[in-house]
């Protein structure tokens, strides 16, 4: 459409010129004594147009001629700027390829080019970011080369640029430098320094996944298990770990807190600090009950912790894949309950007897019910259950304890032969 309009306009101009110049009889007379020159009006118009075009071309040529020094200077600045960016890209490529000496050299070359451009009066829009990235590449290369003095110097220069705080990209680059500094401190096994760098980050940055990962490693290295547990919970909420890795890490840290309790009061504080989903984990509940028994604490509290785990074990069709307990966890639960049988109350005794009656072939429940009856001085029932348990127990420790209990029962009723035989079986187990 535009081409058609231009064509119509061109035809219109041609018609106007033809109408004006076709029958134009006008003359222009120039008197130059003693001469007289007669010129047609069309020729004068053409001469004026030609003079205008020549004058305009001459002026443009003179302007271009006088602008040559500025253009040459601009071209040189562009070449230096391109060389600067090329040096930074080379530094990044060398860094990724593991050529750390070349990477540091290229980064220093980029810094030199930027300094030369600044000294010549050229102000780059991304000069602040470019300087910071060049210093970070040089610092990363120095870290890989174990040059801590060079690393710290480049890091200091990257962070001390006051222009970074005035732009969003500059602030992001500064935060990235602080995160890298925390990672370097962690590589040096300097957990306090890594945590100090993380504390300088803004609150929003400190909750990013990368910062939380660094904080988790630093807290574990510094033996700050409480902070490590809180960080692991945040990472689990962010889904920063694949599969069941988050649950495994949280479980390991909570177990470390439980095992580190030096008295029952601290153990209670640790247990109360756990989340509801963590308290029903069999490993944590059993570990806390065992620790309570080791600290000679209240067995009733320990059994209250074990109640959800017990219900999972005795539930019908308690398959580990469906939320039940495995053999190892079930054996640990039986051992944890066994440690508190001296103060076993009636509700728990009823639970154990009901579970054993629902699963009469479960050797672990037979063993636990037999030991409970023995503590309650129900000698006959205890002997019956423990004898049945010795035929099916797979765990060597429980098998040995069952035979030891049978030996004690035999000694109590005065059957020395049966006691000796039971002690031999216990020794073989």
C-alpha cells in the first residue's frame, strides 16, 4: 500500500513538473554591462537546484572530514570495550575448563581494560557489574590455586565498590560475592567465618535455597545442631532435596540432638522442640526412649513417646512399605520397652497382652509379653511365652536374653538341670 501511494505521488510530481516546465516561456535577463544574458526560467531553476545539491554535498563532506578524529577516537574506545568483554568471557571459559591461571590472567586483563577506559573519560553503563564479576572470577581462580591472600584481596575489591548499592544488579552481584565468600570459608573448614558471611546477607537472600544449603553445612561443621535442624526443615519445605533425603537429614540431626542430651530436662526440651511429624518417626521416638532410660528418667514419659510407634508395629498388616515397622525397628522398640518393664502400668500390660493374643506367632511379642509377666511375677505364663519365643527369635540379643530369663526362672523353682541347660543356650546365642 505504501509503495502504491509513493507511485501515485511520483506521478503527481511528474505531471506538475510537465505542466510547469512544458509550456513555460519565462525568461530571466542578467545585465552585466556591456553584456546582456537571457536565460530561460527552467534552466535557472535547474541551475539553482544543482547549486543547492553541490553546496549541501560540500558541507557534508567538510563535516565528515572534521569529524574524522572523533570517529577515530570512538572506534578505538569500541575496540577497547570489545577487548574488555572478550577478556571477561575468556576468563569465564577458562574458569569452567579448570584453567585457573589463565582465568585469573584474563580477569585481570579485563580489569586493566576497564581502568584504562575509565581513565580516558569513557563511562560504561555496566562498569560496576563488570568490575565485580572480574574480581569474583579472579578470586575464584585464586581459591582453586590455594592463593588465599589473592582471593581475599579480589573479594575485598569486589565488595568495597560503593556504586554497587545504587543499582539492583550491583546489589545482586554483591550478594553473590558474599555467598561465594561463605562457600570459600566452608571449603577452608572455617565454619564461623561462613556463618558470619551468611549473617551479613539480607533476610530475603538468607532464605534462598543456595544460602540455606551453605548454612546447613556450616552449622553441621560448627556442631550447631539446633540451627542445622531448623535449616534442614526450611530446605525440606523448599523441596531442595530429592526423594526422602530431607527426611533422612532431619532425622539424623534430631537424633544427634537426642543423643547429646545430658539430663532428662534437656531431653524433654529437645523432644518438645521437635515437630509433630518428627515425633512419630520410629527412629526418633525409640532413640528418645532409649536415651531417657540411659539417663534413668521417667519410664512413663518414654512409653508415651513410644505409643504411636507401638501402634504402627501391632497394626494389622503392618508392612514397612505401607507405613509399618521393619524388623530392625521392631526389635529396637521391644528393647526400649523392655528397659521400662519395672514400672509397667496396667494399660501398657493390657496392650502387650492384647497384641500378643492377636499375633500369637510373633516371637517378638511373645518375648516382650513373657518378660512383662516375669516382672509381674507371673512365673508360669512367663516361662510358657519365653519358651515359645526362643523358637522364633532371629535377633541374637533377644534370643540370649530369653534364655537368660528362662535360666533365672529355672533357678527360682529349684530346677538346676534346666537352669544349666538354659545358661548354656544363652552362652551359645
